[in-house]
C-alpha cells in the first residue's frame, strides 16, 4: 500500500511538471502573437527599423569597451557562461538591432520576447537596465562587433 501511494504521488508530481511546460509554451505563443515580425527578429525597444552601421569605428569600440567593463562585465564574459550568457560572438547569432534593444530595454525583452524569456529560464536572472544612452549602447555594440571580427579584447590594452 505504501509503495502504491508513493507511485501515485510520483505520477501526480510528473504530471504537474508537464502541465507547467504546456503553460509556459502557451504563454510564449501568446507573447509571440503580440509582437511584430520585426520585434520577433530584432527585439523590443527603441530600434524599430533596420540599421545600416557600416564598418566598426575603433574609437567608438574603445569607448564601448570602457562601458562594457564598467556596466556589463560583472555579469558577462566574452567566451564563457557566467551570470549571463557569453557575448563575444553575440553579433554573429543576433542582429545588431536585437543587441541594442536588449541593452536598452532588458526588462521588457525578458518579459515579452521569447528569446529573453528563454534566457531568463536558462540563467535565472533578469539583466538590469544599466542606465546607458542610445549612443553608449552603440559604442558597446561596436566593441562587441570588433571583438567578433578580430578576437581582440580592447579592454586588455
């Protein structure tokens, strides 16, 4: 009898876990339905049209390295998982618009965007807004673009 009760309890537990996954999937589907195609691909934030950035400007990348070091490095490493995901090659897997929108609007990205929600589930922490201007965010992006292109970490100089 005791074994039967344990078995029933385990079945109920695993059934409840499955329902949580379905609820999360339903919530994710609802969030995706509310977003435009641009937002799904490039994130939610002030950048709402494609960017034409041109080449990395090394002085802007150096300034971005300083901002990254003071505002981002406590949670992000270039090549390793830390409090947040590694960002050394983020510009190869995400659009420039997405990176800027995540830097400038992390709370809404985490709450409403499927990628932000997935990152929250994986890293169990919300990226805080770091009080950067749009220009500073673009400088951080130039730093990340430079790193992805060259492997050179401008903070080490």
